[in-house]
C-alpha cells in the first residue's frame, strides 16, 4: 500500500493548523511520544475517543496502534487525549513496530506544513540516516530532500528552494525526520525566522551544483531500483 501523500491536510482542524506559522510539540501527541522515548522505560497509552489508541512500550522502543485516522489522532489538542502510564505492558492484538516510526508519523501529521516552534528554517541540518520511507507517510519530494541532505548539509529553507519543494512539504519533512532522529543539527539557531529569508548560508552549507545534484539523484535512483 502506498503512503505517498500530495494533498493538503483534509480535516478542518488540520487545515487551520497549516495556516499557523508554527506548532508547539508539547501541545500534540508528538510531545507524549517524545517524552516516552526519552524516558526509555514504562508503558504509555494514549486514547482519543472515537479515533483509537496508541500504546508505547518505551523499554523495548516499540509501539502498537489501533486507529481509524492517524491525522485526527496526531493533530488533536493534547487536552483531548487520555494518557495513562503503566509499569507492565498489556497484550496488544496489533503488531509491534519500531518507535522511531511512530515519532516520524506523529511529527509528520502534527506539523501540518509548519515547523516546530523552537526550530529555525535557516539552521543547517544533515541526514543522520535514511528513514525507511516505504513504511512511513511521505511525499515524493522527501526522497529528494533525503538525497540532498545526505550529500551536503543545508538548511531546510535552502534545500526546499534548491529542489523546488514548497515549504509545506519541506517543513513536514523536517518535523518528521527531526522527531524520528533521521536528521542532525549542524548549527542550532532557535526560533523561526521569517525575516531575510534569502540570507546567504554559511560556506559549508552552500548547495551543490546542478551537476552534482543530478549525480546524487541518479545514485538515489540506482539505489531504489537495485542497479
């Protein structure tokens, strides 16, 4: 089943979020998931009435989910979630998946095309490891963003401009990949900056030439097709 997503958020709440400039991680399920992951112990269960539940087994870095709609769950205000902490994991009828996948999914949907409030579009980042995009919500542009950031550190703002990726998709990628640990911060400039968006990047963050970018994308295609 394909997870490629090219349409904007479909629920009214998610569409409203996309119109805002940033989102606060702690006001969404993503904050719950990140806290559990960082704690590394115990079991956390989050329930959204009418949508379903997610169980996080932090000690084993895994999760299970019984949901009718991931977007509804991940964009719901934190006050609508019932979150409980347990010392013993209850049996689940759903298969267990790696916790990093949950962090990606939660970051992708919570973003609704925005950056986390403590992020900066001009901060230089690089790809820490290739996420398994075949198992995750994604847009086709995310393969190209991965390829670029694996080869040359850049800001998400500059990477999006270079590849012709709109900010909604670029910021979704940043939020998902950062939550899942798939990108590393090379420079840490806090707070979203909208002023001087075309400022010159640091020398080590300059984009590759068209030739090197083409070569990079060719290597990505060969990797995907097994050539």
